[in-house]
C-alpha cells in the first residue's frame, strides 16, 4: 500500500512539473532578453531541422539553450523561437511545429489527407469526392 502511495505521489509531482513547463512558456518577462549568442550552424542532416540557439526564461533568469537538430515532422514547419515585446513585457513565440504548406495547403486546419476541399474554395472537389467515397 505504501508503495502505491509513493507511485501516486511521484505521478502527481510529474504532472505538476509538466504544468509548470507549460506555464513558463507563456509567461511575460519584464526584463528584455540578452542579445543572442553567435553559433555556427552545422551541415544539414537529412530528416532533421536545425534549431538555432536561444534564450529561455528559467528560475527568474535567462538561460542559453544551444542550437541542436530535431527530427523533422512531415507536413509541418518548425517556427524558430524568438522573444517579442507585448504589453510592456517580453513573450517567447514560436519554438513549435505548425502545419506547413504541404500538410494543410488551404490553411483551414484540416490536414490534406482528411480535407475534402483541398483548395479552400468551399466546394468539395471531385478529386476529393472520389478519393473519400466510402462506396467506392
């Protein structure tokens, strides 16, 4: 029984840690970030995207995160992290994957493979109708 309680407590602590990370990414910092450091990007790696080094806000200070490669995601574009000024403070934007032009060509939030109106004109395309016809 004691072991089950410890596991439950550890799980709850882990969840609270994830919440703190999510909150830290959307906070407004009153102190401007330092100038970015200069890093030389290595040669491109197939199937990967280079994320430039950037500052993150941790423990009431800016901390430098070195540039690194991340695995590419098909149909998505990686948005570089950057600090922008809003309402008298600084907020980090980007640092996330967004549907790219190949994954959602008409920008309606529906992936091309599920979209019955791929060109965004409001009319279901005959090509799409044939492709998704359940009676076919």
